[in-house]
C-alpha cells in the first residue's frame, strides 16, 4: 500500500506512519520540517498555511506511478487547508482519511450518543480558523465535498493517550505520581473512562484503509475500558514512586476552584455534561469494524518508558493550554480535606 501522511511527525500522525512502516507500506510524509519524521519514510516539506505551501506536494508524483492509495490528514486548524490539499490530491489518491474529533458532535451530548448525533453548526469547508470543533467539522466537510462520501473516511477520535503525546495529560499524571507524596486523586475511583491508545487508533485507521471503509466513525474505547482508579493505579505501579493516592470527592474538588480536564487531566465529574461527552460515546460501529483496545496498564507503561527516554519532559503543542494542578493548590485542598 502507498500512503501519504499530511503531518506524520507528531503524536497521532507519527503513530500512523510507524504502524504503516511496520506493515511494509510505502509511506510519504508531507510536513513543515519542524520535527524529524520516522526513519524509512519519504519526506516532503511545505507549510499549508502559506500561498505556495503545497508546491512540493504538487510537484511530487507519489511513489513513482502517480499517486497514493490513501491520504491520512490530521489537520486541526482552518478547514480551507484540508480543502486545498484534498483538491490537489483528488486525482492522485484513492481515499482521503481525515482524523477528526468527537468535538464535532453538538453540545450537550447525552451518554450513548452515536455517529448520528447532531453536529456543530456553522462549519464550512473553505473557512478560516475559528474554534476547534467547527474547524474539525469543516475539515470533514472539505474531505467529503472533494473526495465524495464513498472515498472519504472521517475518524472521530476521542481522548487520545499513549507514547508521543504532545498535549500533556498522561505525562502530567505520570510525572506527578513519580514525584511521590500525597496525590490528589479525583474520585470516585470507579469513574468510567473512555480513551484511545494512539497506536490502537493508528492500526484501526490502516485496517480501515485496507478494507476501503468510508463515512464517520467514533473511534475510542468502550466506556469503562478503564476507570480513574485503574489509570492512576497503573501510573503508581509503573513509576514505582512513594506516591499516596488520596481519593477526593468531586464536590470538594469543584469547591476549591479546580477545573476538571484542565487542572486534573482526563477527569470530569460524574453525571456531568462533560463526562457524558468525553467518556460516554457509543462506539459500536467502530468495534464492529475491528477496533481493538489494549489494556490501560500497557498504555501507561509504554508512555512512561517513552517519557523517561526523552528526559521526562513531554513535548507540548503550542496551540493547547498547559495542563496540571499547581502544587500549592493541591496541598491546600489535601490539607483542608484532612481537617
């Protein structure tokens, strides 16, 4: 198979590139040159945000016979960048895979929502950058309008964890727990989580390319594949630090002004709109299409191994806010909860 990756040097794109190379595919990566791509790919440089940013891609003939079997695009900003790339590649690629997001579903989302749920309004294929949800939906529209419904695959990923994470959620928990001492653990322990290991996402994408899948899929683990307890227990076990998880009621956390998801990554209060939206999707369609999810212990252990290998400081996307709880606030809440 001949694969073109638009991106492919960080997190999800890199995982797809490595998985494709592992299958013996011919992989071309089009990127800005800010990060080194995996060894073994063909590399093309360009910046999609500039007027002539696709010149190298336009001049390239693919793998020698004029094209690729599929394109995988992870773009997260102005939808017009997806539209322009798709138009350029329409006659040179068999299928357009756009890595989208569960954020394209309109808010609020009740527990058990499917691919048929209402979508965010106001998105357009040729739009400039607005907000993350509309940008992702606009990217979907651009792919479908250009390649058609039968030749486009919309991968609506949820929370993505695993090696190469450049948002900082799982790396923050690992480094915090490795530091030891009392750790504010947001309860309840049995709170169900829903996420996807980036490598499982990559393998499902490639499987779907092989079977020529099309249409939208919500690609994330089944709800409760892990819990807040199993995630943090795995972090404590793999780091081996003298951490003490202090499980704290949601009401105490919220009363202290701690922001779910941002200050305590991954966690959202039970029975909240946020928890239903991020940890409550019905993923029956993706499971029926072969989605397989590795245990949380494996995701945590491999992320810790990768993190230690790069000096324990995870990369971070400049367009995302820093995550994590300030030590002073954590200590204050823990002290108050003991009194």
